[in-house]
């Protein structure tokens, strides 16, 4: 049983066999990868698990039980490394995050 199903969150994540430890934790970065024959599948599984974990947290915060594209769209910009990697990706049905210009948020009003 996947951890997400125990938490009440529904998602489907493909599994890869990873016999080698391909994610090496260093002082500089946790995302340093050791490339071997299983390096790409392991790194893709790690990336998918990271995205699913963050979006399942967003799903639980909103008291829902199914991850929707909107949850992905909300969590990717908040994570520095995921935003750098997936910042230019268009998520279908992810809606648009509000971006209000700072000038429009000023409380000063112009008097004519």
C-alpha cells in the first residue's frame, strides 16, 4: 500500500527498480546524481515522488482527496529547485496564478 493511499490521497506513481543508490546527499545539493545504468529512472522516480509529495500536502491542506493539476501548479513555484527545473512548463488545466502588479496594490489614490 502506497503511503498516499493511507493518507487518503489518491495518486498513481510508476515504480522503477533502483538497485544502486543514485541520489547522493552532499553538502552542496541533495540533487547531485550519480549516473549509472539506472540513474535516469531513479532520478525520474525521485523527482516524481517529490512533486507528488508536495502536491499531496497541498491536497490535504485543502481537505480534498484527489490531486488535481491545480495543486501541481500551486506547489511548483513555491519550491526553489522545482521552480528552476519546471518553471517554464505549462500545466494543462492548472489555471493561472494571480500576478498583481505592485503599482496596482498601492493604497495611495490619485486626486484630480
